[in-house]
């Protein structure tokens, strides 16, 4: 965090997180008044991690029922009782036939994974972005730097989230044999071994690296258009985050379908494809999807995926930017007292 020396007693003496320092008196604001938008050039690592963890937990909690529907819609050979034509219809049917709380099964393991995963994700992204921008662009914003930073952050994020994804998706499937996260973890460990929790890791990375590259590049580009001063602006974070998430989600849906198949090891679908044992590897997953459903199979659940990701990324960015602003402002105020 960068602060100006000497008598820093107001928000006007603070720098923004993502841009150059403001003109001290050109904005026509009283130097003693609080400026809602002013932020330091860089927040601390602990601030990025705390804000990221809170954003991840809230994002996944709010959107979890839609995520449950997406997982089922991506099933290659769903049970006749689990065929859905819309997200609303699916949620209504699941709650009516399987219980009101059924769409939330597995949310506990997702929250446990999302907190630390997003903490590392945002902290890594922010620090890599700042470092690479200095290397590639010297001043301002480099889309190449944003894409690389997003890719590097994904490596850490997915290392934590992949086991949680495996457990979560098995709990979400129709007629799942698992009734709790602990029973699912125990059963997978006993029958398939530790490797089962990372069977889809390479596929997850193959999906998430392009997803996050598109996501971060689009978000930073849209911020340049709607929020060129890079102030803390909730509306701009929601709009940019939502549109970036929707575009990235649509573009990477085929990879998400393959990831879901590897995570769930859908027995009926694998039997129809004459796959014996466990399916592994992205290439095998791609062949199986095409064998069972053709090209259309790669886009199963695309509507649910976009509907899930658009508000998810909007929530994630708006919550993250808010807590980054709030925590940094709080730290600054504590420092100025001394």
C-alpha cells in the first residue's frame, strides 16, 4: 500500500488501487471530505486474500442451486425422471420430487473449498498482474499481462477446488448414492483412491485457463471502457464482471461438459459408450461425448452455465472490489491515527 508522506489525514491523500494518483485539488473536492472512490495503488496481500475468500464463498453460496441444475443438465444419459428443459422448471421439479433442500446438497464442501481457493486466486492475480504490467507495458494496462496472471492464478485455485468439485458434482447428480460430503469423500477414497479427486485436474486446467484468460481480459477491457479512471464503482464491477463471465462461460462449455463427465463417471453413459473401468483424460472424454451425443453434446447445459456464470462473476467481482476497498480504507484510517 502506498501512502503519501506527511500529515495524511484525509481520503484525498490516498491513491487508487489500479491507477495513478489523483490530482490533489483538480477534482473540486474538499481535501478534508471523505472520497468514496479514492483507493491506494495496491492493497496488501492479506486484503486481497480476505476479500477474495469472502467473494468466493458468497458467489458459490448464492448460485449453488443453479450450479446443481447445470451439473444435471450436462448429464450425457440422464434418467427419464431427471430430464429438464429450463432452469426454473428443473429447480421446481427437484424441490417437488426430491425435497426442498435437495438443490443445496454439497454446498458445505463447496464453501470449504471456495474460501481458500479464491483467497489464493485473487491474491495471485493481483500481484502477478501488477508485476507483469510493469514488465510488458511499463505504465497502464496490458491485456497479455492480465491473461497470464489469470492463468497463473487458476493453477492455485484449481489445485484446491478440484477435489471439492468432484465431491460436489457427485452429490448433485440425480439419485446419487451419497447422502453427505463425508460419506462421498470416504467412498471415493476407498473405491477409487486419492487420484480420483484429481482425475479431471488437467481437464479442469484446460478449461479454466482459457476461461480465466477470457474472463480477466474481458473484465479489464470493459473496466477501461465503463470505468476508465479505475475508481471503486459498484455498477461498473457488476456489469464488467457479468459480461466477462457470460462470454467466458459460453466459449468454454465443451470443456466443462467433459470435466463433468470425468468428475461424475456417469455409469449409464459410460456403459453405452462401451467404456470399461474409469474414464480418464480429456481426449477420451471428448471422444465419449461425441460418440454419445454428437456435436450437440459439447453444448449440453450451455444455458444453465451462462445463467450461472453471469451473476456469479458479477457477484464475485462486486463483493471482491467492495471488501478490497473497505479493508484498505480501514487499514489506511488506522495508520493515519498514528
